[in-house]
């Protein structure tokens, strides 16, 4: 019977390579995702382009009299 060695076997190396490949692909997918590039601030409202009609200012009629009520 041979003495066990402390060197990692083939299965350990394959498992480590698989973990590394999965971690790298998830990290790359997260880095290339568009989710974190979406604007969180909504665009400004457009300024109104309709001109309101101008109304001429009509002076109030002057009040004359003694101030007595009817």
C-alpha cells in the first residue's frame, strides 16, 4: 500500500478550472451588462412651443361721483 501524498489530483485541478471558468464568465457577463448604464435621471420636460395669444390691457373705467350708495 502506498502512502497518500499531499499533491492535488486530477479531479481537484479540473474542479478548480471549472470554478475559475464559471467565475470568469459570470464576471464578464456582469461587466458587459447594460443594466448599470441605464440613466436613472429622467430627461427634462420639453419647453412649451405654443405661444399664448396676447390680450390687450383695457384700463378700468374711472369712477366718479360723491361716493353715495343708491
